[in-house]
């Protein structure tokens, strides 16, 4: 099933998208977050969707699609080796892949309070002149996990959605020199949606090793920039969930993003490989469109940011 959040004539609520091309939506009668939090299994979510399908449907052309839900927490991994090679060269001038990268599926936490949905504009940060997209897919958690194995992790994933981890590369490059990871280079925006596609819908896309063979592409102003298969990941989502839960807690409404695909899944990868900032960074007026087989299309216009106030500089002590 495909779940989403839409603005109907009588307000915003969750819905089940139906039809060969997703032409209409049945209202859930409540928000999608509450459905996920109340359910402990994928089967429970599917039962809610089946019940909603008995209600009258509304054409998608008559509603506004919003972000499907607000994540409780966002762990963003870096699971594509090709991406690491290119983006390290661009962001910090390093070559190759660090050996430690192969030891475990590394991730960082990003901001769940700055989530945008389909067609919602993203403002380029005031001090940024190297704005970049990141083509990713995120697994959505429906059951609490702590130190689970990979089989249990698979049962905890209720579905998948498209994720765009926007990046201010010039800000990121400067702050990464401190050694703590990205901060203002990442925390201003992430885009999510348009749908939460339940895990059962994608089972027939698994390869022999359990990776999801989904075609992924991204374009800027209608010109394709990146193209890869989700199966190019170095770890499955189940491995990433199990690792994230190790000695810790992963909760319902958490999302675990794949990290950026290879094949031009972000501009910085191409800049690192080519040695110059080509294609150019995103500018106000640009339109970024991500399409993932089975998950839909997520489009985002870029707009100018607003000026930010000056900060008091660091006080040096004698």
C-alpha cells in the first residue's frame, strides 16, 4: 500500500493512495503518525489501510500532498562506496575510502524539525553558495528495537520513502575541519515523500543478497544529473537497522536513510570526480526532481534565503 498525508477539503489527514498511477486517495480519518505509533506490525498498518479503502475516494488532483509524516529521529547513513570516493575529494580534499568505512555502516543524526514535503520550496541558506541535493531512500521504523538481529530488523521496517538530504557544501566543508561532523551544512532542510510505501510492496524487488533493486534518478530543471540502483548499497537496510539498534534504541517513526547514491546522486560527488564545480551548484529558481522506482517522484523548487544576523565573534583569552 501507499500511504500519504494530504489536505482534503475538510483538513489535513492521512490517506491510502489507490489506482494504477495513484489517481485517488481514501482518507484514513486520522493522521498517519498515529497509525504508525498505534501499530506494532506491518500487518496492523495494512489493516488500517484496508479499512480506509472502504471510504469514498478523492481524486489526487483535488488535494494537496504534504510530507507523509514528521520523523521522530533521522539517522543518515553513507552506504554507497562510489559516493564516498567523489564527495570526500570535493568536501575535504581527501582521496579514496577510509578503511574504517568498510567496518560498519556509519551514520549521523540530522534535524527532524526541518522536514519538507513534495513541492515545498527549499530556501538556500543565507551564507551558502554551494547548495546541493542528495538522492536517498529511507526505511521507516514501525516497531521499537534494541540490539536486534537482521531478521528482527526486517520485521521492524514498515516501509520506505524518498529522502533528500540538502547540503550546503561550502558551510559543510568549513565546519568538518573541526572534526565533529556536519552541522549548519546540513540542518536547515530535508525533504521527504511523497509516499510511505509499505515494505511488502517492494519484496519482489529484492536481489539474491537482499538488496532492493530500485532504479533511482535525479534531475535539475528537467536534465538528468544522477542515476543509480539502490542495490549499489554496501549494506542492506536490515543491517543498518540492526547496527543502529546496537546498545541503543530505534523507535517507531524513526527513519534510517541510505545515504546518497552513486552515479551523480549529488553534485559534490561529480565535483570531486571532475575537479571543478560542474554541474553548477543549485540556484534560486532551480527545480530538483528525484524519482525512485516504486516510491514515486519528489520535486522541490529552490528559492532565495533570508538574511541572517551577524554573530559576536569568538573571544580570545590571553
